[in-house]
C-alpha cells in the first residue's frame, strides 16, 4: 500500500521531550535507532526539542503523471520529509486519472525509484472521475490502491456512490469524499457572505458542501460502510458528521491547517494564494472546526497540498485555480496560530497529524517503543523562521503563508527507519 525507495535502515540517536499522545508518553528520553528499529529508550536530560511520532498526510496532490512542472514524486516527498511526514497518500486527479491498474502500477514503480518517504496512491471512484461509471475497484485494490476518491470532483450521482460503497466491502479500502453540490457552488470563487458581496465575487455557500455531506453520510449509514469526509470547511458539515458518529456511523473527517487558521476575511487581499476549494469560510465556521478537532469529530489534519505553477496563480483572483501547498508549513502554522495562543494543545495537534490519519486509513500504528520501526519527527518549538519561496523543497510556491514568520520548526524526520530530513 505504501511504496518508497529501497534502503537500509539508519542507526542514530535522538534526544528530546518525547510526546506520543496515543501512547500516553510525555517525558525526556534518549531514543536509539539501530538498523531502522528503535532499540532503546533511556532517560535523558531536559531538552528544548520535542520528539514525536512522525506525521501522516492522507491528502496530497503530487501532480504525477501529467503536471511534473508543478510537482513530482521526488519533489513532493522531499517536501513531505521537510514537513515531518513519514507517509503520504496521493490523489488520483492526475493526467491521466489513476483509474486503471496500468496507471497505478506505473506510479508504484516510480515511487519505488523516487519517493523519499513511503507513499500510497488513491484510485478514482469513477472512470476518468466522470461520475458515470465505477472504476475497476477490486482490480485497483489488488494493484495497491490505498483508498478510493474522486477528489477534485464530487460523486454527484447518489446511485453511483451507493454502488461504490457496496463494492468497497469487497476491497477493504475506505472511500474518501470531496463533498460539493456543483449546482450550488458553480461560479463561486470564495465563501458566500459579506466579503464576496463587498468584492463582487461569485459566492460558494456553506450549503454547497453540507448538503452533500448529509447525503453521503446517509448513504454510508444505509450501506453500513465507513466513509471519510475530506477537507471539511463548514460548521453545518461538522454538525452533520457529529450527529452521524453519535448515531453509530463509521464516519470520519479531516480539516486543513488553512481552514483552521484563516477566514474569508483573508480574501480581501485578493491574493490567489488564499483561493482554495472548499473556500475559507466565516469565523463561526473556523471555531466549529477547531471545536471538532478538540473533541475528535475531525480526527485528521491533512494539508490538501495542491501545487500550481507560478503563471497559473499570477492572474486575477477570479481566474486563478483553487489550491495551496502546505506540506512544509503545516506543523509550524498550527503551532504558531493555535498551540501558542492556547487554542488547541500540542498533544491534540500531534495526534491529529499522526495517529489519527494512520488509524482512518489502516496504516501501520506509529509507536515510540522498543522493537518498533522508527518513524519520528524532531521539533524545535522555539525556532522562528520566515516562509519564503526559496525555502521550499516543493517545485511550487503557492503558499498562503509567504512572508510570514512562524514559530516551531521540523529539524529532523525519520521515516520507515531512515533519516530523510535534517535541518
């Protein structure tokens, strides 16, 4: 399910305050790694550095095949390593779409040659992401598909989604859905509200997301199948997900750093780097998302890393494509804007970036214990750094954080027993 360049495990020693929320660990330790496996945990002096289970991002656009000018498997996984990630899942909305075993197989082979960190690939739910005919889901699962999604497009047909949920029982792979009603979102460039009214922009209402969240959760409940809701942005969607979970549904959701930090007020700048789908919403939506991260309704923080070439974003706001990058800034943005002000605890952020997504997508449990494969991130919480284009490993620089000074930085990443990044 996860693929990367072959290589021996490294031997190294790391020290710091070990914070592993899923294990209930919070103490200063020396972690010894031998041939890629944690071989010893010993008491260590107090340290300003934090060691934690490395991060997992289940929502990354690597733009390969088709748009290698924006990102490649090599550059995207280098960016992931720099951001503290030990595993990522790539989206299938490429050119061509990942809707056949042949396309998926070629990606798997490229990952085995190029990927710096273990990388999985989601396959499309429908052929060509056209929403009319199911992909060969069983064949794709057998070829290594990590999950199924038509991300970038919603599954508009309720009947097709119902069949996809039914076939999902044969694949043992989760469905991850981009929930959007195109009849409500069409022509929208930002959240429908006071800002779009004042700027004269087409609005994308919260209902454009939440009505599809409600429908998709209802279908999943009827089929008694698990469902993952991608990049939740609206408080109504949060309420729907919370109700479904309370009723016993196997439903999970994710949220991005930009939706946790920004609101549609940022759109007043008309900076194309704050244009994304779903759009930044109002402050009450943001607060609902934060509450949902705290209580576990949203158990996954994912970047929705979406690279775009400079010329594509260097246009008026309404002409620009949706999407921003985020692999290299996710932790620092959340630490700066949520942890330091006391809005969300460090432990919660670490869990939602690591154990949470691994659990949802059935990836190996990330544990800091003797005998475990080493997947570690070392963090300097006191480090201040400025986000600049020159600092990115990604081939693209369409970041909503350009020019901002953040506090908290990844200094080392160990993925699958190998040191893949060191500042």
